[in-house]
């Protein structure tokens, strides 16, 4: 299959045209304009539509499918799509290859061969590239680049034919060309030369007159030196040399360096420096195909310019013909115009102001001509976008471009992108030490760490902090750390001309009103990263409606659009200091009513989503609200979403609580708490529930406060800290009873039962009474929780038959409840079977429980079930199998920081050693178990282990 883009888009298969619908042809045109290049979905959409419709993404997928159905081999690769073609299949590549060979032949002194190759190359052009399809404005720069390469090749072909003496052929061709481009002095020069060489001296002089007339009339400029010198030679009727086959004269400058001063020792950026130096020595440059373009992006203040200047100085010897530098002011409200930038560069390269062409296109052509085939490094600082940068890129491969921008530039073809983040902790400390003094920073490591944390490792903030310390030699580091913690950190991060807030304000000022609003909203919730739904809920809009604002914020470097999260959602992250700045704006520019409305919307949306996603988990340990969804079987998608959104959901609950939205915050906290507890995020759960409970107490809502405190106390029980909440449950029981809240009192009573580890008889009585109350109230979840506690107490009382009865009763009442209850009761039933000698039956229950735990991603339950399964396998004499399971289980306990679980692994290994007849090793394992157990909270297991130690010692006497 063959393709053509130098004119109307054409596809032929065995010389038969392949027909495609208009939009599919447009998408194909984008691929043909960028062959062998990975194109993201976003870039394809931006290339096909100036104003993409809402259906752009599904439409794009449809067009890609149409191309593949036509046997056009569009590859799906990481981050996008690619169409791989060679010069034998695409006319644009064949053109480039033929022009390259023609120039080589000309340089070797073979003009006849060069003539044939140039003719072949230019015969491939059938019109303007992709002229029969409608493409977006972003693609026009690429089309203009191809056309400019055609004109450069045409001029090279003219010079070759002048060498061959084909004057008459050239006169007619050049006459038509100057009529089409009357301001092109190079074409007038070649026309005069051809006429003079053909013996048509008068016509050559007339051509000069016409050229001068049009240049003066249109540009108010006299012809350039080359044209004037030719005119003088023709007037004298002297010999006129043919132009050099190289179409650009050697510039009068050499070795120019416009780089700002380097930092002698750039601390904390060693890895990034190596990466960028390597990128500037990329294989594309070595292969001679195109100039290397390295684009460094990152948020304001991250040190892009400092790093880029440092790297540029390091590689100066690789670009001996010069190093250029211009500031593009992309982060300002008025980015510089490419035409002005080109004029600045041309003047730096020695072009007189009067000789700077008028149009951007001619300035770009002159600029490329002056640095053609030279080794020049062009450093473009603070780019606004690809359209601003494109005219400043050299046209030949020996040069390179290093550019910085606050956001990525995906529309810049062939660029190596490098996203610059804050330095590593070690790098940040080195940067602070480099400014404030290494001894100073080492004198108080804790205060230094607090400064690093407050600055979020942002280089500009660290430089300011270091500068403030350097100017106050007697100032303790702890004083600056205290100021950064006690006040807004931004108030303290100012020194001389450096000001973090001012840096952020410059980027904020460039945003459109919708993007500013979205940025302010992001300051309302102290979350590390958000998905589009969060911003949409805050704004009261759809995710599609805020997509443009998020993209604008990413381009401005105020957020980072990272990879998709565990739930396949794109996440947008913001530096801590930027979030603090956004929070200031949220409170300063949004009215109290609008702030409250935004938090109410996002809390309600978060609660609805969290409740749906957590429907596979048990309810929280409190009377359930009436509108919660029914429990469902295990759902990986819901669990993945909760895992991805955990930080945001906790932050939303806390923000809503602090804003006085108690009902909304409590609903979200209740929905989210089971996930946090089951997945082991107890600290998050306790902090969130405490914040919301405090807000409820402040608002006088004692019912909500009581229920949130019940859930929080139960989270402590789950991580085996029952003793720490015994008084809390008793207090809540008394409060609920006095208030006549029988439902909350039943949960508090069950909580009291869970804390009576030293009085199992009273614990069983309390749990049984709680179960009776839950039955009366029709609370199935509460009843299952009570039966769980009852089975545990019966186990510790060694009433294993009673455990079996309780578990079977519970298993018969599980319809409509979380599968986690089933996993828990099956494990307990397995223990009852094991302890009564029915080991094979126990293994069956353990395996089913283990499978359910894995489906639910309940790691605590998985560890416990796997440990019990290993114990049962060992009891049947399958010791090697059991030891392998215990090894896996031990790693899980270690990773979870579960010392009790590690102790029980040692206990089971002691049993296995005893069954194998090695009492001495058994004693070592039992002793290790006792050492790991907490005697205050594990007195039953401690007593059992002491019995085993005594038995081992007796056997060894």
C-alpha cells in the first residue's frame, strides 16, 4: 500500500485507489504529515478539529477503526498511535531522501546526477500538502514547513542547472516564479544570472530594475548586497560567477554566545542534568535527520530555566558555532510574538535592523538560512506553546533546541519531552545547604527537614528560605521552620526579587476566567491529586465542561496531568505551595455562599460515589442511614476507585466538616469508613471521623457526634487497640441510653463487649444482649457484627461447638449483606472444625474464606485465613506445604507491620517443629512468639504460648 501527501491525500493498494470517508482521510493526513511519529489522542484531536466536539474521542476511535479496516496499519503504542512508513511508501519521505542525495551529488561535483535527483524529488509534488482535507490550524505549521523545504529544494535545483548551463530552460521557469513571489531576492538573483549567461544582458538589467522597484514600493528597502553586486557585474559586462551550490552564504558571525550566566554548582539536579545532556546528544542528530528538540516542562518555581542554562553551558563545546538565548514570556499575560523574537535573533546574528524582513515567514526563512548546517544551540525560555516556538526551530540537523515551558507541548513534532519535578529529598537538602550553608543545615536536621517539608522541595522556595537564613546568621533554623508552619508559608517565602507568591500570580494572571475559577476550586480541598469529577462537582458542572479548564491549567504548569490512576481516571496533581495559593484565592475571591455551595456539592457527589463503590463492604459500626445502597458481591472496579480517591474523599469530608456542613460530611465519613478500616487505613479513618465528630459537637448535633465516635472506636478495636477505647464505649453507651437512642446504645454495648477481654463471661453476656436488640430493631448488619463478636468470645472460652452453631446461624442470614461477613464466619467455622478434630472440613472452609478475602482485596482477612490454612495442612502432616504457606503469610504480616500475626506464625512453626519431633526448635519458635505478643492486649495468646514453652522445657529436661 502506497501513500501520498504532497498534494491531495492519496492511498493506493496495488495501484488501485483506496476510498475513505472525509474525516478518516483527515486523520490519515495527520499521520502522513508526521510519519513514524507517536501521536497521542489529544494531538490527533487537536489536529483534526479547531473546536473539537464533545464526541471527538469516540469519533476519533471510529476513524481509526475505519483506517484499520482499509488495511492501513496504524499501530497502537504506549501513549498513542503511529503509522510506520518508508521512502518507498510515502511521497514526502521519498522527496526528502531524493533531495538529500541530490545535495550530496552536488557537493561531490556531480551536477548532472544532482539535476536528475532534484527533478525526481520535485516531480512528487502535486499541490499543497493535504490540500483536499480539512485540518486544524495547529497542522498548518507542519504544512508550511514542507512547502518551505520544497522551495529550498527548488532553489538548489536552479543552482545545479545554472552550473549545467541550462539557461533558456531556467529563464522561463524563473520568470514565472518571480511573478508569484516578487519579494524573493534570491529568485530575482537567479533570473538575472540566467538571463546574463544566456546573452540577454538588457533583460537582466531590466529584471534588476523591476526587482528594485517592487522592493522599494512594497518594503521601502533597497535590494540586498548580493543582488546589487550582480547588477554591478552585469553593468560592467564582466564575468559573473555561478552561485555556490550551497544556497546560503556563510554568515559573518561565529561562536556567538547569548546564554545567561551559569550557576557554578547546581546542587540537587545531578540526575536531571545527566538526562538532558544525554537527550541533547540524541541519535536523531547523529543520524542527520533533524535537529534535536528537548522540551523541559514543569510548574512555576521548579527551576526549569536554571537547569536549562546550566545544561546549555555544559554542552557549549558540542555547538561551537553559537549558543542563542531568548525569553519567550509564555507565562505572562502577553507572550512575545514569534516575529519579534525572530527579529531579535537576526539582529544578534548580525543582520542590520533595516535588513530584517517584514513578514514572520521571511524572518524565519532568513534565520534558518543563517544557521543552516551549523552547530548552534538555541535555548528558548518560557514558551507559551508550539505555535510560538515553531518558527524559531533550525532547519538543519547539526543544531539543537532546548526549551522550557510550564506545561507540556504535545503539538511540537519530534520533541523529546522532559517533565521536571521537584528535587529528591536529598537533592532538596543539598540545594538548601548550598544557599544557607552546609554546616548551618546540619546543625539542626529536624528544623531543616521541617523547612524542606514546608517548601515542598520547590527550588525557588528553597532558594528563598536559604537566602533568608544566609542573611540572618544568628537566626536558628527552628525560627524559620516555626514561621513557615505558623503562618501562611507564602508570606515567609520572599527575599529580594524572589517571591513565590508573585511567581504563582504571574501564571494565574494568564488564565481565562473559567480556568481561574477551576484553579481556585482546587484550593478548597487539601488533596494531593484529583480526577475531573471532583472539579466538576465543585463547579456544579459536568466533567466534560471543566476539561478545557483543566487542560489550560496543565499548559500553564499549575497542575500536572499525570498517568491514569488505579480506576483508569486521569489525575491532576498540584504542588503543595500552589494548592496553598489556590486556597488563599478560594477564600479571597469566592463569596462565603459560593464556597459553601461548592463544598456541599462535592461532598454530596463524593458520598454518592463512595457509597456505591463501597457496596461490597460491611456497613460502618453505627446505626445505618436509611438511603444506603444494598450490599453487592465483590466488585474490583469499586475497590479500585476507592483506592484511587481515598485521599480526596478524606479531604472532602474534612473540608466539609470545617465549613460546618455536618450532615454532608457525616454521610461521606460513614460511607468511606468501612473501606478505610478494611484496607488498613486506620489513621485516616480515625482522623477523619474525629474531625467530623468535632464539627457535629460544635453544631450541637449530639446524635451524629455519637455515631461517628462509635465508628471511630470500632476502628481502634479492628487494629487491636480495644483497651484504649473501653472508656469511650462506656461513655457512648451511657449517653445513648440517656438520650433514648436504643439503636446507638446497642452498638455501644457491643463495643463494650469487645473491650472485656479480661472478663469473657461478661463480654458474652453483653454481646448476646446486643444481638437481641439488633434483632428487635431489624438491623441485620448489627446482628452479624454481634454474632462475629460472640463467635470470637466462644472461641476464647474454648466452646468450639458453640462457635460452629453461631457461625452456621450467621451464614444462613447473609443474603443482602457483604461477602466480607461470609469470609469472616467461614474462617471462624473452620477454626471450630479444626479444634474439634475435623481438619479436612476446616481446610474447605479456610479455602473458601481465603478466596473471598482475595476477591474483596481484604488483606487482613487473607493473612488470617492463609495462616489458619497452613496450620491445618500441617496438622495433616503436610509440613512442607504448610511451611511454604507460612513463609508467604509471614511476608504479608511483616509488610503490614502486624507483630501479632508474626507472633502467631512463630506459634504455628513451633507446633510443626514439635510434630516433627524437634522440641528444641519448637521451644525457640514459642519463645519468639511470646516475645512478639503484647501481654496487655493478648493475654489469652500469651497464656497459651507460656503453656507451650513450659511443655517444651519439660520435654527437654
